[in-house]
C-alpha cells in the first residue's frame, strides 16, 4: 500500500518476528537524558539572566519526564520529582526541587512553536531509528490531517472569576508516524482557516495528501497545497454552496449504479465496530474538462468529486442508520480516496480522543493560555512515544496508552529506559533484538 504507516509496517513485521528491546541500564539512561537535556538547552530563555536558579532546558526536561510518568498538573510535577529525588540529584546535580509555581511560570513563557519543533525532531529521530533497525521502507506517500481541538477548562482568566472562551488549538497530524507536527493556538474556531494556510505554506507537501473537513475547503488553501506539489481531499458542505449542490444532484441512485460498473470509480468496505456492522460505499466521479473550467475553475489540481454512503446496522437492536458525505479531491484512485477519507478520522480518534481520555486535557488546571498550549504539546509528544512503545513492545497484544501511562507511574525507571532507548537512535540500534517466530 502506498500509505502504509509505521504502525502497519511494525504489525506486519511482528507476524513473523518478535521484537525485544534490551534494558538500557542506569549509565545509558543518564547519558541519553543528558543528551536530550543538551537539545532542550536550545530553547531560548527570555528570563532575566543572573536571576534564575534552574536553566530552562532542565525545567523542560523535568516537565516532559513527569508528564510521561502521569503528571497532570504543575503541583504533581513537583510531587513526582520529590518522589524521585535520587534521579533528580544525579541528573541535574541539585538538591532543591523547583516549586510548582516555577513549573507554571516556565510553561507560560516558552515559545510554543520552538518547544513543538524540538520535540517533533526527537520523535522523528526515533521513527528513523525504528525503520532502520527493522529494515522498513519509508512509504512513498504520506497523509497529513488538519483539525482543531478545544481545550475545555482553559476558559478562565487568571486570578479572576471572569469567564472567557476555551482555548482552541489547531493541530496538523502526520498519520505515518502518529506525530503532531504543529500545534498552534487560535482565538476561535473560524480562525483555523488562516492559521492552517500559514502552516501548510511552510511545509514540503510533495508526495503528501492533506485531509481536512469542510471548513478548510477554501480555494486559497487548495492553492497552497497544489503549489507545494501536494494532493488533497476535503469535505463538501453548505459553505461551498454551488459545489456541494453539484455533488448532491450528481450522486443519484441511478448515477451511483453506473459508477459501480466503471473500473476505478467504486470501492466498498465493511467492518464490525462498536457492536454494529458498518458498510461504506465510495463513488468517484471524474470531472469533465468543461466542469473543471466552469464551476470548479478556481480549484487548482481538482480531479474528482467523491461520495461516501455509509450504512450502519446494530447487531442487537437491528436499527439501521445511513449517512452520506461528499468530498472534493485531486486524487485519481478511488481506493486512495477511500483510504484517506477513513484516515482523516485518526486525528479525532487517535489524537484528540487519547488526549481527553489518557491525559484528561479537559481537566487541565492551567488558566494561562500559553502554559496550557505548551502542556498540550508535551502531552502529544508523550502520546507519540506511548504509541511507539505499544506497537514495538506489546507484540500481538497491544498495550493501551492509558495502561502504559500507569506503568510509567508504577515502574518509572524501567519504563523510562524503554522510552529513552526509542529516543536515541544509536542506543536503539544496539538494544533491539529480532527473534524469528517458529513456524509449525
């Protein structure tokens, strides 16, 4: 498959081999931590020099490790290091542990884009190390999804009872490595559009399909993707009145039956999920030259309109529900289009849902909006590491992210050893052991 993700490749690899990662040992753990600490030192410190006790990079590493171990507040970060005083002294060479106010102040002053870029770089190094050790190819095409998330609980003004709107965060999520490439604060849901355009314009989108909901179906957004030699597939709803109406009138039952008989214009999937049978029928209509030059003349690189007809039948009650969605895309293959449509929901199910259930972001007790954004960035980096650990070390029995987070809290040193091994390519290459499965 052209869109085969790292997780899919690891699952396929584990069908014939068992992956074991040796314990890094105390000395290796400290060496990797100090190596990561050096990277964190690259984050600019805007505090008054000469009046700080704790270097910025050290505080960031403290926050990152505490988040890995289950910390959900600055107070619990302080508690974590008080419970791990021996590691603290050995790693940072200090006796006094920062207060929760120090952690909160640091979170509020870090530039979010710099912290995110640093963590993404570390995570991508681990992806490269995994592929190299297991001899897995880089997929020829990747999927990047754009969507926003509301941080409930942030709608408070510091030191007052005044209520303000919850912080909205725009995320750009890479499906292959399950890493959030960008996280940017926005004031309202509608402000997603210009922020997404700015971020997409900074990216190299060659051999990339960008997926998004109907809000981002804008001619300028499409133009940015096309100019970067990328592809796209996005929802068509009422905000694109004429194009959406064209799709609704196009996909009649008669026309859908005709498309079924045309090679490359029909694709169907079925699965049992949430105790119901879900069947999806995808229809692709290639636009004619006159349609491209007419109604769709402003949409660069446009090729087709896609209809997804979804039928759900509950296994117990027998209740049936139907759903129809329309999409505009530059893709020419119905199988690719169907895969990208399904994959787009990963940003909601795999990223946003896990942030709410595993990290309890809706209960985040940070009224400072920059601090809340930076804590969310730390959460996403930790989630990405959990996923890699689950894929590699869970074998055929996957370990849930929520369970992994508890394991970190209960047995931090051993769990941290595995996480650190993933974060250092040289150590991972030496520590990974591949054992072929016996065939019967």
